[in-house]
C-alpha cells in the first residue's frame, strides 16, 4: 500500500482510480463493505483502488467542542484498509482552507485533478464541501460533469442496529465492548507503552502490566476480559480500567494481568483487545478482599477463554468436514 500525507505527495500515477471518501473512523463492517465494493469496481474497470480520508477529524477544525475521541488513528485505519485490498490512501490534512472548499472545487481539484477518480463510491450519509453543502445527489451530478461514475452504498445493520462510528463510540464508552466488536467486525483495541506502576499490585494484590491511557478511546471504568499481544506473542488477560478506589487513586490507570506466564523479556509496548466486560470498578475494604475478587475475575476470564477455544475447535472441525 502507498500512503500519502499531503496533496503535494500524491504522484501523477495515483489514477485512474476507483475511490471512496470519508473519515472511516474504526473502519467498521459498513466501511469494509465500501472498501470491498471499491475493489470489485476497480477490478471490473481496470482501475486502481484508492481512499481519501482526513486528519484531523474535520470536526476538530469546524466545531472543536464536538470533536469525538477517535476509535482508530490514521495509521491504524490505513493498515485496516490494506487488509481489504486498498492499494493507496491519501490522508489529507484537514485545515480551515479545506473546510472552505465548495463541493464543486473539492471534487474538481482533489478527486478529479489530483486523484484521477473515474468511479467514486460513498456511504448514503456522505456530505462534503463548505458547510457540508454537498450530498450524494450533488456528488452524482458533479460526476456526470467531470466524468466519473457515482455509487452509493447503503448502511448495514447488525442485530437491528445501524453500524456507524458514533454508535460504536457510544458502546465502547459505556463499556459494552462485546457489542462494539460485533459492529466493528473485531475487538476494539488500544496500543500503548508499558510503564512502571505504583508497586501496589506486586506487593498487595497481583502483578500487572501498566499502560499509559495516552488519549485513547477507552471503555468506562471497570474490569474487562482482554487479549494482550506483543509482536508475535499473545496472552489471554484481564484488565482494570479505572482509578484504583481501594487505594484512593486519582489518576486513570490501565492495569493488565496476564493469565499465562510471561517468558522472555517484559513487553515494552502492547496491543490490548477488549473482549467482554466483567464488572464495574469499586472500592474494597482492604487489599486482601480486592485480591480475592481479582482471583474470581481471573477464573471468569479463564472460563471465557476455555469456551472460546472449544468453540474455535468445533468451528474448525465443521469447516474441515464440509
């Protein structure tokens, strides 16, 4: 995949392209459907697959007070797009000047002249241009004028809920990480450095890996079944997100306990996938009571992973015999 961070970086051979445009935060199942259709159209017509996305999120420029905390970084989005067969991505810096472009200028200057769009595919709620004056009807009319086809991809639903970045964000923030994973098509994850803790776990409860929140979109305070990875290594784990009320904590912390032994070097940077919420964070009367609760949480997590392994074996066997 080729990734460009400005219009000046875009080469002359970006096009002719089948292109989609959007923020694509989280790259959820609805976004993936669009990417898959871009790939299909490109194959049918001999075009290159391309995506135009933005950094920062446009809301940070035009309405900072309403800017959401993002599910994925631009780099994470690009990696997920590559998994869907996208060949090239322009992560366009969204500035006040970008926000002032009329729909026609946005299409002509960027989509047509810079990105060589011959087919543009977008979701049915797509808006663009100054004050979001452009919609799918405007895009189709501009396509007829500038020589590209327009295809509108309908939103999808999962168990009756429309898949959207805002809906997923709300689920994560409320702690409903298992339902968020269904809409995302994968568990919500964060990537963070491992940092020294306060020494409380080692001395009084159970030893943990401590992470820096670093502005990530986090689920609400509580205990979660998680999966921890470090390059090629992976561990089932259980994680507390919160303020350590038993110890009068005031700073948000992320503490992860690995359910399998850590061999080799301690990880310096890990990916943490949130699989299921276990319980809310609460104050305990003393460290011993907290430790007993943590061990009960660990048993619940171990039972969860046993069920997952059992289901995975059955699914593999069913696939093998069909």
